[in-house]
C-alpha cells in the first residue's frame, strides 16, 4: 500500500511517498519513504505553535499545585511526577530529591523583587503619580502572595533551614533595600519626599513587606482596611507628604 504525506520541518512543508511492506525476515510492517519535493504556495509555512512546557517546568508547576494542599513533609517525588503526568524516573533526570525541587521552585520566583525594581526605576512623575505607583506595586505583591500561598509558606520555612534559600533570601532583601534607597534619594532630589535616613527606612520597608507577604500566605485573606493601613505606613516611610498637606499646598 502506498500513500503520500506532508511533513513540516523548520516552517516548510515537504511531500513524501510512503510505501508499506512486510519485512520477510522479521515479518514486521515497515515503511519506505521517498522524497517528492517541497510543497510550494499558500499555506506552506507551519503556523506558530505554542511550545510544550519542558518536563522540568511541568514538574515545578506540579509541585506548586501540590503545595496548595500539602506541606513539604507530606509530599513525595512520586506525587510530584504523577501530578505532572510524567514517569517516576523522569523526576530524577532534573532533581536529586524532594528538597532539591522545592528549592528550585522557590528560587525561580523573584516576582516581588523584580516588580519592585521595575516599578521604582521608571522616570518620576508628581507626588500623586509616585504614590499611585507604589500602591499598584503593593497590590501586585499582595495578589502574588495570595495566588501561591503554598509556595510562599514553603519559602519561609525553607529560608530558616536551607542554606541555598537563606542565601537567596538575603540577596533579595539586600537588592530590595538598595532599590528603595535609590528611589527615596531620587524622590528627595526631586522635592517629592524627604526622609532623614533612606537606608534605615528602606530596611524597615523591606521587613514590613516581607511580613505582609507571609501574612497573606498564612491567612489567605487581606482586608481592604488592613491594606489601606499598610499603604499609609509605606508611603510615610518613603517620605511622601501627607495628603492633607498636599491639599494645603495646592
């Protein structure tokens, strides 16, 4: 039996003739492929297809899902592989053990620090624009913590016992402090805010935000009143003038 097929390679389409025959020695049906040429014309390019997540990413994603229902002491490598839809042995191609994948899942998320640096690095606006920028970033921090509470809880547990996570947590803390210091100095230089010690206030800000993230993960809820109170504390530590004072100035 013979038939034609079209294979797509590198976005191009190629035509082949396939003839089926039975191998006289093995008695198995085999196919003989004959190249017939490239397919020209409309529609020869393959449409863009979304890349399938790698097995490593699927395992990490599976762990994150499991952490929403289990703590790390209740998990096993087999549970992670099963949740990812992969063979048990596939797990050990990428990770040594459960501690290893838990650590990697936490280290690949740097959302809080990255968002902070992105938010504070853009050009300064007026006081209200800068205040709105900070509030928007705080909303993202709270939303991110509430979206992955299991991962956040695991992060805070591991950051007390896992040397690699402890080091990464300190590095992120230091980067966030440096970002706040730079931002407050820029605010001060533009006459938009004033603090006596940017370094001290920046340290207090990062410690406060770390506590907020931890509370969001543990409590899973964060009331509007509490968020408003946090905004007031954060903007005060950044040196923004009180809103009442702005009205009088205006």
